[in-house]
C-alpha cells in the first residue's frame, strides 16, 4: 500500500511537471530513457562478449544526447504534430476558395455571373483515417528521416 501511494505521488508530480515545464520534464525523461536503453544494450553485449567492459562515456553521451537534443526535438515535434491535419484542412479550404474565384473569373469573361448565396467557402472535412494517416506519414517520412540523419551525424 505504501509503495502504491508513493507511485501515485510520483506520477502525479511527473504529470504536474509535464504541464508546468513540458520541455524540461520531457527532456529529462528522454535522457533517462536513452540512458536506460544504452545500459541495457551494453549489458546484453557484455553477456555475449564478456571481454567487453561497460563504457561509461558512451552512456554519458547517450544521456546527454537524449536530454539536450532528442528531448526538446521530440517535445516540439509531437506537440505540433496534432496541428498538421488542421493546417492541411486550411490549405484545402484555401484551394477550394481559389477554385471558386477562378470559376467566377472565367464565367465573367463570357458574360456569366456565378452566384452561390449562402454557400460557405468550405471544403469537406477530413475523415478520421485521413487525419491519422497524415500524422503517421509525416512522422515516418519527414521526422524519422531527419532525426536518423541527426542521430548518426
């Protein structure tokens, strides 16, 4: 029971920190995860090859990279990834409005007038699958490519 209450308080404090200082909290979390991942990788490598020694400098580099570079980049990317479908929708609405203006201009060249009273200049909204697919593709094609290049640079 004491352990459960302690974990609840820990998670509550972490959630609070994520809201009040998102970049700091998430950067420290990312650094810790990078460190844990590297320590596990080195441990598995030492199990298969006992002649290898634990590389504390490598561990420090991974923690530093996770905290200083990866954490802020991940936080910024994933905070803004939800805005991508909205921006795409705005672009679609802009294209829709531009097509209507173009049609009006073309019709006026022939002496015709297009009147669409009460019709808002609005394109169809995205389906849920399009919304999710746009985020997935942006994450995999844009972010993953750039991040992989940054990591191995």
